[in-house]
C-alpha cells in the first residue's frame, strides 16, 4: 500500500505496486491533502489532514471515509502514537499540537502549546511517552504525550543558524 497525497483535487488514493490503478480512492473535501499516515497497529486505518482544516479518518476496507472533524486552523503535521494505536497528534499552523483519540474526534484530548510559528512536523518517540515537533519559529520542542505536564514542552532546541525547521525525527 502506498498512499498518495493529492494536489489541489483533495483526493486520497491507496496504491498497490502490482496494479496500474489505485486500489482505493476517496474524495472528501475540496482542498489539498497535506499529509496522510497509516496507523502502526491497525494497518487498514489511515488519517489525513488537509488545507480545508479537516482531519479525516479512512479505512482501506471501506469505500467511504469513516469520520471527519474540522479544526480551528489548517494542520500540516500528523503522527500516530506507536504505543497507543487509538491516539494521534496533529500540528497546526497556529503553533499548537492537538492530541486526538479516534473514538472521539469531537474535541482534542490534549492541547500542547509553546511554538509561536506553524508546526511543520511531529514525530513520536519509540516508547510513545513523548513526541518532538519542528516549527517555522526555528525551534524543535519535545512534549510529554500525556500526564500533568503534557500541555507544555519539556525541552526546546534552537540555534542561531537554524531557520524554519521542516522535519523532525525522534
């Protein structure tokens, strides 16, 4: 399976290397899909974030999308928690990261604040206890994934030569 993030058509396609046409094709919304990620524990579950502020869950076995929520700002970053397969984090253009549970997309479970620029990437630690973010404000931050201090970053990394940070890996 190879998800393809579409350009301006707002289409998410799942490709199989043995086929010449997509194995599955979903259209929901009318804008760019920024990022799509497979759930590490449930191989048929896919989450995508798009320019129209939507966060959409897809099941590769179904012909239509499962759920969709509209966020306050567009999100460009997305990562699944490797130890809690029902939890994922999205990073928004407003500098906040939102933790969601797939069973309830109505509101975020946690809001992580600290960046003053758009969050460009999110990556979880292998333990799933914390995650790192990269931002346009020239910083990388490490947040606890849950607990009393989960809303604020534990560490901040920056340097004089760092410009807008585009990627992060834990």
